[in-house]
C-alpha cells in the first residue's frame, strides 16, 4: 500500500507477491476474489492487495488466511524494505477509508475487516510500539504468523523468512537472499508440477532473477532456465503477433467500411443527379423539382445549380464536379 512504488533493484516484487499469495490460498480460490492495487477513491491511494471472501461464513483453510473475514486488506513490503510504525497507521487509515468509501452507509461493517502486513524482516520497533503504546498483545500463532490482539479489526503480521517451507514455500522464497541449493531445488520441483500456471511462472521468474548465483549451482538449472526464458519469449512473440493481426484486421475493416460507404454515397448521389438532370432538361424550376422529389429547395439547390449550368455534362461528369466540390 503505497502512494508511490519503490523499486530497490531490477526485480519488481509486487506482481510476484500478488501471484504468490494466490498460490498460497489456491485451495480456497473459489471463495476469494483477489484485487491487485485496489484504488481508493479518486486520489492516488491504493491497497497492495484486496481479498474479498464470497462466502463470509466459510473459513479459509490456509494458515495465512485463517484470520480472514469478508474484506481483507494486505500490505506487502519487498525484501529490502521494512515495515515501520508509520506503515501501520497508514494502512490502518486506508482500511478505515476503504470502509467509509463504500456506496452505502455502513455497507462494510467494521467487524468484517482484517489487516495483514507482509514483510521479510521482523519489525521489532513496530512490535514494541504496538505493545507499549497501543497496549496490544502480539502472539506468534505458528512459524512466521503473528496475531495482533486488542483492536476491533483483526490484524496479523507475516514474516516471510520465518514461514514454514512446507506450508508456505512460495511466499517464504520470495526473497533475494535464498542461500540453500535444497530450497532452490524444491522450488524448481514444485514449479515443474505447475508449469502451466501463470502464477507459478511469475513467481519463479522473479525469484530466479533475484537469486541467479544460487540457481546456477542447481543441477539442470540451465535447461530449466532456458525453458522458462523460451516460454516467456514465446508468450511475448504471441502477444506481438496478436497485436499485429488485430491491427491489420482493424485497418482492413476500416478500409472496407470506407469503401462501402463511399460506394453507397456515390450510388445515392448519382441517382439524384440523374433525376434532377432529366427534370432540368424539361425546363422544370428548382421549386417544381423539389416538389417532385418531395424535398426542400435548400436540399437540392447546390445540385440544381451545377446541373443547370452544365447541361452538356454526363451524369458521371456531373458527379465528379459535385463530389470534387464536396471534398474541398
């Protein structure tokens, strides 16, 4: 939840985190709606991730989601960023704004909100502040998952490096500090079981870029890396081809419509020129011709003047004169 995104290196962490939290909660995905960078009001304020439960009474099975209620606000800090006291109040304020910004008064009850903070580093100063100033109680429910008690809104803090590798493999691995080849191998093994998943692909690409040296030490890594790079290239190529095809089709349709329109206009105008020409040949006045054609004199005045002044011209020649004037 930031007013301006901060990127500390070439790896952009937030899209990977958005993929990662969906992977972690995939068992309950049919009951959860995920919104990335949910916009608050009309000003540049946004929630990193908003998760809305479809069925409020249905509990989330995954450990990081057991606290969830109907509306769940998620704040994510990238590996080189830290969670501080001001972040807590900013996110809390955004949560209150999210509640108040609903269409109807109290349509989002306060007891249907939760706040989750996600960071790699343990926020010692923040925890001390919550205990000594806010008089909250902070308890580690399980590895890396801390519940904050004492507020109307349930709050939890997830410390990714302390999460269980068995329960939360992908969020735990969303770091630039992986240092065990076994962890890298486990990620690759899990990824190979989910190769068709765009979420897993987003995560592995980010993690591999951030920990290149470690992954180079994994046996067979070069082949897997090349496969991922090739998949990414193929996707990009397909996107570009699809764009080019769409553009060509759009241009072809526009050209066809333009040609059809021009043809229809010519047929209609040529027909009217022919009728007026025949009536002019019989020395009929402008008013009489307008009567015959059941139209106003102003509607055909310009045609009448050109035709009456050029009685020797053919219908096609008259069309070219009149169409040429219309184009100028």
